[in-house]
C-alpha cells in the first residue's frame, strides 16, 4: 500500500492525516466523512505557483472546479493566485461567492447555455474556451447585448487518445468536445471569431484526456498544436498569443499508477512551445495548464465505519461500510481502483483479502475489490479509502436517500468543517406540495 | 420508437403527456425537467392492487423506494394501500413524513447501520428483511432495548443469475446480499432468530436481479425456495408463513426490450407457492412481491432543450442537451439504452442518426447513442427522453454544479411541481465557514 500523500502517515497502529488521528476525526464528525488534507492541497497549489506560474512568464495554472468545488477550495486557489476553470454557471457562482477573481476564471463546456453565457459575461468572466460554432454565435450576440468583450481560446481536438478510461479520453476524433482539426474546421471557427465584433481571438486549447501517464502524449499534442499555430499564422497573419496546453495529469490511486513529475511535464511542454516561438522569432505566448485532479485527488481520504462482514465460502469476503456509490461512484462508473486501510489498525500486517462493499441496495456498489487488509478487521473499525479528493464529493448523490457526508479539512494538527453533513430534513428540502 | 407508456401520445407534431403538451411543460417549468405521468403511476399502482393485492389472500406488493423517492410518491402508494420497501433510514424518514403506514414498510439492506435500526424500530417499522448475522445481533439487541418485536424475513440467495447488467444481478453466489443457501448457512441464521427473544421468524425473501425478462428465472427461484421451505419445516417444524418473492420486473426502455406481463409473473409465482403449500396441506403463506421499477420506470419522461449540434464528418453527429449524467447517470453507469424524440417535432419522420450528449465536462456523458431523429433537429428544440422514471431523480447529483431539475407530475391535462428546481444558492447550502 502507498499512502499517496506525504500528509498522511502511520504512527503506531493509527492513521494520521495532517497530524490528526483519523479515528478521532471519525469520532468527532461521524462517518462517512470526506477528509481533505489542506496540507496536501496547499502543497500542490504551491507547486503550481512556484514550479510553473512564478517560473515562466505569462504562465497560469488552472484548478479544475469539477474535481472539487466548494467555497473553501476557491478561497485557497485565490490565496495562491492561480486560476480556475469552470464548466457551468453553477461553478462560476460558487467561485464568485468565495471572492474569486473573475478574470482568472476560464469558462469551459461543450454546451454552454445561453443563460450561462449571459451569467458569466455579466459577472465579469471574459475568458471563454470556445467549443463550437453555436457558441460563437451565442457569445457574439450576448456579449454584444451586454456591451462586453470576450477573449477566446478555441478548443481544438488534437486527435490524440490518452488516459485511463474510455470515458475520460477526450482528445481523439470521436468526441463531443471541441473543433475538429480536419477539413479546416477549426480554421473556419477562427475566421468567424476574427470577423466577429465582440470576441477577441487569443489562442488554442488542447485537452488529450484525464489521468494521463504518458509524457509523449503531451509532447506530441503540443507539437501538433505548433503546426496549428503555423497554419493560423499562414492563413490569418495572426500569431497565437495564448496556448492552453490542457492537463489531466495522472495521479496515483494505487501502487500500479506511476504519475509523471509535474515539472517534467510542464518543462517539456514549455520546451516545445517556446522552442517553436523562438524559432519563428515571435513573442512567446501566454501558457495555461489544467492539471485536473493533481491538486485535490490525493488530498482526499474518506473515512467509513465497518459494518457487516460476510464470508462466502470459496467465493469472497465482503466488508460493508456505511457509505458507498452515493459518495464515491468512481469504482462503479469507471472501474476505478482504490486503496485503503483500517485506520485504527493501520500498523498491522495485511493477511486477508476482502472486497469493500457499500451499503447501497445495488450489487455494483463496490468501493474496492480484492484488497489486502488486516485479518482482525471487524464491525466498528474505521476504514480509510485513499485518494478520494477528486470526483467524489462533486459526483455524490442521495441515492438510497443517504445524506451526503460532511467535508472536513485538516491542517497542521487541526480540523474544521467546510461542508456540513446532510440531515434527513435536507433530503426533502426541495419537495413541495402543490395541487393541480 | 415506442412511447413506452399509454399516457404519452403524439398529436400532430407534438408530444403530449397526460394530455399536457410537452413543450408547454418545458416553457412553464424550464428544462431539464423530470416529468412523471401520474396517470401512468396510478395505472401501475392500480394493477398491483387489483391484479395482485385484491386477487390473492394475504398478498402485498411493495413499491421500491430506491427507484423514486419523494413525498408525493409515498402519498400515492398510501392511497392504493400497497406497501413499500426502504433501504435506509433516510427513505423511511421521507415515507413517514408523507404519512405512510409504518406497518407496510419493509426494511432492506446489506448493511443496516445501528442508528438506522434504532430509527426504524423506534418509528414503528417492524418488518425487516434480514440480510446477515451481524444484523441479527444488532436487531436483537436494539429491539430488546426498545422493548419491541421485529418480524423477520430472511434474504436467502437463490443462486440464480438474472437481469440485464452485471451490476444489477443479485441472485448468484458472489453477492454482498443475503444468506447463502450453501453449507446450511441460512438455516443457522433461522436457528439464531428462532432462539432470539425479540425477533419473530416469518419467512424468506428472494431477489434474483433487476430488469429481468425471463419468466423461468422467477419460477425456478420459487421452486428452489419451496425446497428451502421444506428444509425449514424438516429442521425446525416451522411452516414458513411469509414468502417475499422479490421482483425486479423488467420494463421496456426501447423496442428490443420485451417485458413480461405482470399477471403472468405473479400467477406463475402463486402457482408454485400455493401448489406446494396445498400439497403439503399447510395454510397458504402471505406473499409479497417487489416489482421494482415497474411502477415508475415508464412513467418518467425527461425534457431537455437542445443546444450545440456538432457534425463530425465521417464520425458522428453529437446533439448536446442542457442536462446529462448529473440527472441521468444510467447510460454511463450501466450502458443503459434510452429512446427519445424531439417533442415539438414529434410527428416528423426520423431520417438522421445522432448521439444525444449531456453538457457535463466528461466524454462519457452520453444519454443515448445512435438514435434516429428528425433531420431538422435544431438548437431550442425540446428533446424528450423516455422511461426515465426510475433511478434518474434518485441517482441525480450536482456534478459540474448543475442544479437538480424539478420533478413535475402530470395528470388528466394538468401539471404540478412535486420537487422544485435547485438554485445556485442551493449548491452551497451546506458550505460552512469555520476557523481552525
């Protein structure tokens, strides 16, 4: 097992997160509980700042709102001066509520609604990652009505396939995202923007996938993009002034995963971009990256209480916990693999293999298959699942009418609630009694 | 295309649900919108009542809370006198809030928490579908403390595999649910209950899967169960007085699906059970069924507004709608297949094949692949997806911080809100600001 964050450690027989004993957190806040190491988050944001933003001119890393979105995370992002990407007006509204600088928000999405475009522009968001022709028309019209300018980077499909799972492979040809680079389609889009009144063409956006471990995929996407940059110069005489190199940097969920080094990815990307621009004698462009789950993925540890343990002779042992696919749907949805440990017996040797099952009324509600655990695992133990910081809270549901867990941050030996646990009353907060 | 409910129809160029024009609903309530045909729901509940509950002695059909849970549905179930199954204290709390009779609630689940068991018993729920040994201990203890009796049916694994998808196949050996019938395991459980002070043994529960289209699977499960009934009589001298035959009756999501006739399933089940009891000269037992999504599945139609349409030459055409995996995760999760139609162009011939994509920032966010639609589909059209009544609202999330859609009931030409749409404010309703 790998702890997957240096902010967690095993001392004696106990798991500690930011120097707080995990079982104390379970006692204090109840389970299931999303614990997020603020220590880890700050460390990662600082990496983005020091190893990318401060290191290069006009460089901006964007935190992926969809990986983990709540008031507290935007306040941290704001503190480090990094940017964010948002994929809906909902995400934007939360970021703004947290006091986030609208000029550092990049608005993404394959189907931005007219109402969302209006919301964004009227709230000062003027960086759009433009995805399609319909959006160009809508933004041109709405920006005009609001008398604002929108700065556009175009999402262009690099035609490169990378990433761990079909669902999160977005760079190949058959995708709902972006403009095709074939048949001159993206050039038509640029032409339309160049001829528009309210949209300013700035550059290109590339996204090749999520949970990517292949350095060459990043390099070759950027090499392809430098070809696009040349094409644009040849056709329009415009030097692309902003390159959003995307991201989807893979993190370790278990010991099989071998993440790339952050600085290696970014320096290779910068080498391709700056090398090309220097060669052409152009001013270097602004470069953005979107490291995705890199900031929060390994920061999260979900704590559960162990309940039923069912040994099916010759088949398998199911250990049921008090949460499940309602708080972590990634195993069911992507066959994601999670690692975990009995937090209050963390020092013991793991001699038993079990399957960690959720409490939802559904066979697919499994959190981790065939996981080694201590043989004396029993009801009442606290089970910690690692690397649940991204796409757990944001994808959570009330399936089976399970209240959503609280989110607790830990930092330097202390803890605080950032999202409170739902109650049964909350489950019907939106039910209304109307008559026909 | 099949409309999948007789309460929807196409008149002229428009889709109507319970005699209400779908595009009028979209205009009135906005999109995405969960429309539930109360006409359909009442029809199905009435079938349960007339063709099962009233037809047989001691027969009780149970509505599956997890398929669709809100105050309004429990009120309808109460009106028809049918029972419900609940899989959590959260579901129970909502049913009770709606005024549902606690004596007609059956409490299910592979990992009922001590707090849930206490909640259930202290609120008058005394029918438990007991799943495991740990639960027997907990119920015995908690019922004792509360000075109440609990009536137990035991979930026994029939060892029969049926149903459309791995995730929803629950009757085979490798399952987190129930007691194995091998190695005499379930008999040990009965022995423990018989010797308990606060749990009354009533009978057995079988569940072979969900979305089942195979009549023989039901018959052979019941035949197997009659073997268990004999075993129990031989060992304990007890005649099983309650048989919960489970359910998971398949419904049609598209024209490939061929659902069994409700009365055929139940009469075949009753034939096996009553035949066996008559032969043995025993009083016939109470029989319960759990028809699952049968009540609400086809009642639901989700209305979306069409946005971006992206034609990728030689690949496919993506039609993006204003919802997605946040309101319907079943396509991404189970490869579920949905049918749909442009509600405001419902009379037109379908000459174009498209993929209906959601607006979530994720390639897997697809609602329906390769669906025939009218060639003049365009932004602003209302797209209706059929048979979204089960496991859509209850599995919905705020992924991408998309507010959850409203749920609207339609009935005899009228409509009413039963769950209101979420606002951006609701997205941070549980965020708190604490200091360390």
